[in-house]
C-alpha cells in the first residue's frame, strides 16, 4: 500500500474519533481575520477569479422550465450567490446525453435537468444567467456530465422500456436487480462530440468555463474507473474516454478557455466495506477500483490533455456520505485529500497547457472561515468550495470579508432542504434559509417596514419562534419572546449534545446572537405562558411555537419505572446515564439512532436498538442515514428490526421479533430507500416468523414519537381571546427544522 493510499485509509478509519482532534475546526470563529488568502485573486486558463471561493454544484433539477431553458427561478438563485461575493459559481450537472442515457430524459422529451443541447431556444437563459453573475464580479462555469448511468433513476425501464446504461453490465444503484446495458463505443463517441459542442455553446453564451462531472460514480466515473469499467476494446482502458473527452473539448474551445474536472481520489469502497465487499451482491463487481496512485496518474494525463483545475473528494453513491458529507463528518473532512494532490502536482512539476499552476479546490464541510483561510495559507489547497453553506447564507463571502463572521447563518448539514428535496421530486432549498430556491418570489419587499407596528407575543424560543420574532422586528413590530426554559434553543439544545452534532451548536449560538442584537425584542426566559399572561399583556397578535413533548407509548410496564425514560430526556440530561451501561432504545428513527451512537461512541455503553419497521431512519436523507448506519455497526450497536416491544420488566425487555426470510439487513448503508411514491416491483416480501426475544437492560429509552404542545393555541382560539392568532412549527405540524423555519418566516411576513 502506497503512502498516499495509507493517508486515505486513515481518513476512513478516523470517522468515529475525528472530534478528539478536530472539533475546534468547526467553530464559526474569526481569529485569522482579515482573510487575505481567501480574498486573493487566482488565474485559471485565460481568466482571473477575484477570490478563492467557489460555489459548489448543487443539483439544479426542476429549476429550469420544461424545455430545459434556465428560468427566472434558476437565474435569481445564482444571482443571489453572485451578489453574496463568491468568486466562481458552478452550475449543477447538465447532461449531454439526451437520447443516449435514458435516465436523464423524461417521457415526451422533458427533463428535470437544465439543458444547453440541441436547441438555440435554451441559449438565452444561459446568457442571462452568466451576465447576471458577471454584473457582480463572479465567474460562472457550467457543469457538463456525460450522464448518470447506473446511478440514474431506473424508472426509465417502466416509462420508456429502456434499461439504464453503464460502462459495463453493472447493477442499477436504486434497484440493483435491474441491470444496466453496456454503453456502445459508438454512443461513447457521440457523448464526446456532444460534450465538445456543449462547451462551444457555453463559450458562445458568455459562460466562463466548463466543469466536467467525473466523480461519485456518474457515467464519466463509470467509464474512467476499473471498478465499473470491465470493457474490452477501445474504451477498455479506463483513462481513454476521459482523455478523449477533454482533448475534444480543448480542440473546440481553444487554449485559454478553462476546463475544470471533478474527480474522486478514491472510491474508498475497499477501505469502507473491506472483506464484506465480496459478499454484498450489488457491490461485488466493484472490487477492482482505481487506486489513489492511479487516480493521480490519471489527473496528470488529464492536465496534459487540457484540464486547468480540479476539485477532489472521495467516495461514490454506494456510501453516499462520502461525496455528500453528512452532518456527522469532520469539518474540512477532505483537506488531506486536496493536500495529497497539491503535493503530487508540486513534486511532479505539473503545469497547465498555458504553463500555469493547476489549482486544486478543496471540498467537504469548509463553511468555517478560519478553517478555510488556514487551509489555503498552509497549502492544503488553492481554493475553497462552498455548496450548502451558500444555500444557508448567500452572503457568506461578503460577511467573511468584512469580518462579520458571527452573522453568518451556519449550515447544519441535515441535507433535508437541498439534496433530499430534489431526490423527492422538488427543487433546491435550505432548511435554515426560507428564501433559498424562492429568490424569484422573495426580493426583500416582504420585509419592508409596516405602516402600523403591532405588539406581538411569540411563545416558544426554539428555531421557529426565534425566526418568526426576528422577521417581525425587522418589519418594525414590537415583540415579546417567551421561553419556559432558562435558555433559548428548544429541541436544538438536546439535539446538539452528541459531538457529531457540532453544527447544531453553531446554529443555536447564531440564533441566540441574533436575538441579543435585535432591537424591539423583549426576552422573557423561565416563563411558562398561560392564556391569562397573553390576555393581560394586551397583545395585538400572538404566535404560538410551543413545539413538542416526547412520549412513552402505552406498553405494559413502561410507566413510572425509574430507569425508563425518553431519548430526548437523556440528551437534555446527559449525566443521566453513566459510562458502560446497558441501554435499550425503543425506536430507530433519527433521534433513536443519534442517541444510540452517542451512547455507544462517547459513553462506551452497550446499546441495543429495537425498531418495529424493517429499516431504520425511514425518510432521512440518504447521506446522513448511511453514515449513521455504518458507524452504528462499527461501534457495535445491536439492532433488532421488525421487532415489537411487548412488556418492560424490572431488568429485561420482552419483545417479539420477526426472524423470517427477507427481513432487511438493518445496517445496509450501500442501498438507498426509495421515495415512498416509488414502488420496487422486484422487492421481496418479508415472511413472518415471529419469536420471543428478551433483552437485559440498565436503562430503557423511548424514541418512539412526540406529541404537539398545541393546547395553548386551541385554548386561545376558543372565544377568540387573541384576535390575530397563529400556530407554527411542530406545535402546528410535526416535521423538521425545514418546515418549522418556513412556517415561521411566512407568518412573520403576514402579520
């Protein structure tokens, strides 16, 4: 194993213990201000980028119109980030394989992707988008992809009666029982021609460069990695397709037009799954992956073919948390990856075809200004890619430049509004920023000062209550914010106890700072609000944001036992359970799994999770779900899925477990759960074979649901005690921060 390969293995091995050394890297501090390295220019090809910050590609699906032409929604979304001060903006992936890869086109030639191919009617949208970015000093690159291949939706088999394609006969990612058809050499050559034409069209549309999507197992990666490419003949050499692609583009666009390439230094399938790789049916073909040394050599050859810059990460769809770093991963998780490439380029004197250094863009949880600045100063990278942080706060660059780091709204990495939203059929959004994806709707006028200020009570100091209060005072209202506890934050407080939830700590601190800075907010902590308090306060309006309370289901023996509680109570009182205890957690949703990992990893407890359903964390984002499943298994948490708790006795839990055929592997982190509206016709039915199960315990924690705290709202509504009354957040609709923040913002603009 080479030294480079060992360094990549170390990144994988330290997933569970990174916080022992790197937790401070995730602080929203400004100790290195002014950020002279971040805000210095850099030359790429024939252009100069004003600073070292790059907006990473976030899939812009469903943001163009039905023909693929960039719409006002898409243009305003990117323009907002250009206004925010980022130097280089990259689009989401734009396929050049319509008619070749059936997963990128819907029936009737519609697509959820923006398009630049085949029709001049699409060019105007791209010209408008690029020119808007230029107006604010930003450069814009279009990300071209040769297709999705095996990671495309297999719905094309049902809707168009066509199999997905791949470099070889690989299984489809979403439904591995569906095989992919081998891409023909003829169609591979067509893709190269299409990409070169798209690059020319982009240049004509005033777009500043092209960005090739060659990582995480998309079709370009499938053709350029022996894990997926087991072909013979012309494109059996895994470097050939990518090199021919770059050469054709370079020939068409000329010597100075920038070409950027996105690549993974390693799939890390072997490093992650080890010997298990041979026994996982959907992965066993992928054992011969490109080594780190082979990737570096390939990158050298790509530069010789015409590539000007790279961004580099790890992983593929089959462990989604690597290319889409989950909330639990380390800040700057891939800085050593970019450093490896920097060292290789330096030691081998690798220069672009114009004789320039080849910039290496670092990716992966870099939304912490001090960390980003230090990475450039220490030559770990040349540029910093920010994707989700710019969804949470488009003004991140401007705020960092002016030293207003404490005002940056931090990303919490939940991926619910960004990645999960378009997986489920929506478009790009953000859990913390209700404007993201709606820049065409909200232009600031909704926060204009009101003519007649009102006296407003907001009850509940969680994220929805705080957001609503902040919107209200910006519009000129006088707000009293009530919170029954001694500090603000609501469920964010227990939710930020595990060290892997450090981003939630940043978010809570941000909210508290904004409340303290706001004018016209009167804060009343330790105040249990009653109807009479609000009536006597003579408020014009009241917003109820009382959240939820965790419940213990009506299971025999569960009530009034000293060592039976809830997972939320544990996270609110971490001292409740000492180290090395036996803990049974009933409920395998997000809260249950996060509590299980916290207890097993940080408190070295012996943890068992009991879940009635076949799968844990149903509905969670694939990346965060996969990360937790993998690491729960790694730290020895035992899981009983398809299991129902029947009774709790003094020292043991009595349950009934299904041992039947086809019960899912609860630690399956390599296959995703399909959206609930997509049926897998090839799924095998679970057979019933229920048998008694007994589990000894020191503590039992329930993570089996919550109830709305909506009684205050309905009591006030009865008799119209408050004339203008609103209920928001979880006390209105049980959901996520994503929904709570949206409702808070909209109600705040309504009053």
